[in-house]
C-alpha cells in the first residue's frame, strides 16, 4: 500500500465494512472466504457499474471447495 500512496493512487485495505468504490483494493485470500466478504463487495461494485478490472496476485494460492491450497 505504501507504493500506491507514494504514487498518489487512492487505495484501501479491504474490510467487510467497505461500501464505497475504491480504485485499488488490497485483500487477502481469507477475505474471499468471509461471508459478506470480498466477493460480496465485488458483486456490489459490478452491479453499480463501478468495477473495471480484477487483478489477482499470489496466483499460486488456489481456492478449492475444500479451502485454500498452496500450488507449486
């Protein structure tokens, strides 16, 4: 987040209370698993027409029906 702030990019660390659009959000895989978590936020932003891109870092971490698995 420090690099985003240094580049004057409005960003936020994801929390389940986040409701407003933010151009750059930092979130963990665990946020995807929370009820009302990241997926809920992304759906909300998409329905409002306020979602342009999703970039996933740490692609070696995969969500499966059993939970989070480390790949490779």
